[in-house]
């Protein structure tokens, strides 16, 4: 009986695996076509400066309008894109689309605000990454001071010389550099001294439910102290509630981002959101809204 059960379990498992790989293969095939079919879209999530209460930037986050599966968030395809190398082409599309949209907003009469773009490790390690970026800067004529790349700590644990070279090249181009999901990597922090980093984004796992997790309070306070001592700006990610907002504010974070203000929105909705937010901001202080 036990043996039969075991075999059944195995059979289920094997069928599951097969299903998984078929599913994955079809996603992979679709992903290869997605750029030329124009199925990607960037959503934008506002970043608010806590001192002024103003919207001062936004993060571009990719979405995929899959013809059958509907709207997909990165959790469904970024890993496949990385494993297949497709992330290089997709990432290039992301940078150029973000720059194009930034310029379009300026043409519409918006004040310039920073636009942050996520860069994946494989993309960052391409030997022609900086040339590609420079080309996009020239083509879109974006002021690079408004462009920020979000990198991850893991990138700094690889081939140090190439990393240093790329970082300095990007910095020379005038692009801002941020460390995303800060505090989740296991690197020693000396890279912060060596590299031209402008901002840290405190990972949302430290912000979420902060009132129930006293240890997170200590971790964020440590990151705040670190950032201050190195003159780095600090963004609190994943701020969902008033409690988390007040806490981020009182602990010394300079910027916040999260559902408390807005989910990531398509460009047009983002535009509307910013207009309405400005209107609100005239009537209430940040602590009231
Ligand atoms: P990330 O860069 O850390 O982005 C923040 C993620 O948290 C986004 O998920 C965002 O929608 C979500 N988020 C923002 N505020 C809140 C909040 O208050 N509560 C909660 N629970 N979540 C919040 P998203 O858009 O699904 O992206 C997930 C990850 O995928 C990103 O994490 C980033 O690592 C990656 N990603 C997104 N767009 C791109 C891209 O264009 N290129 C690359 N290479 N990676 C990307
Ligand atoms: Mg990010
Ligand atoms: Mg993050
Ligand atoms: Mg992340």
C-alpha cells in the first residue's frame, strides 16, 4: 500500500514537472516574441520626498500584456528572461522607453523629476552596456541627471574590476546610482565607500509590519545611520500604511515609495495621479494625508 502510494506520488510529481516545463517553454517562446510584438509596458510608481511632501521621482516597473495570460508582473517572467539572456534586449527596451516617456512628460509641460530604472545583473555585465546607455542618452536627449539605475548588492560581489569600471562610466555619464533591496544581500559594505552610489532603497521586508517587528526598527535605524555618514539618500520601499509612513519619516528616511501613495500605474494614469496629488498637497500636510 505504501509502495503504491509512493509510486502515485512520484507519478504526480513527474506529471507536474512535465507540465511545469511545457508551461515554461511556451512562456519562453512567447517572451522571445514579446518585444517585436510590442507587448511590454512600463508602469510608474511615485516617490515622495518627506521634507516637502512633493512627488520627486518615480520607478519604472515592467509589465507584460501576454496575449492569452493577460497582464503579467515581473515575478512571472523576469527569471526566465534572465536565464535565457532575453533580459539584455528587454532591459534595453526598458531604458529607452523610460527615457522616451520622460521626454514626453517634459513636452507635456511637466517639471522634470527623476526616473528610476531596474537593471538586472546580466544586463549590467554586458561589455557594451555603457555604450548602449550612452547611445540611448544621445538618441532621446534626456538629461542624465534625471535618470537613475537601480542595482542590487549581488552585482558588487562579482568581477570587481569590470564592476568598478562600469559604475564609474555610468557616473561619468551623469546617471544616478541606487542600491535596490538594500539589506537583503550578504555583502560586506565596503563597496559603498568605493563606488559612486547616490541612494539606498531599504528593502520593503524591513518596512512591512514594522510595528510588529522590533528588530526591523533596529535594522532600519542602522541603515539610516550608515546612509547619513556616507551622505547617501535613503528611500523606504513598500510603505503601505500610515504607521509605516510615520515610522519611515521619524526614523530619518528621506524618500518613500509604496501603496500608501500609489500602486505602479500606466503612464497616463500616473500623469493624472500626479496632478491630483499636487492638488491634495496644497490642502494638507504630508502627515495628514
Ligand atoms: P523592485 O525593484 O524592488 O520593485 C518594487 C516592487 O514592489 C514592485 O513590484 C512594486 O510594484 C512593489 N511594491 C511597491 N510598493 C509596494 C507596497 O507598498 N507593498 C507591496 N507589497 N509591494 C509594493 P513589481 O512591479 O512586481 O516588480 C518586482 C521586481 O521585478 C522589482 O522589484 C524588480 O526587481 C523587478 N523588475 C521590475 N521591473 C523591472 C525591469 O524593468 N527590469 C528588471 N531587470 N527588473 C524589473
Ligand atoms: Mg527597484
Ligand atoms: Mg526593491
Ligand atoms: Mg526586487
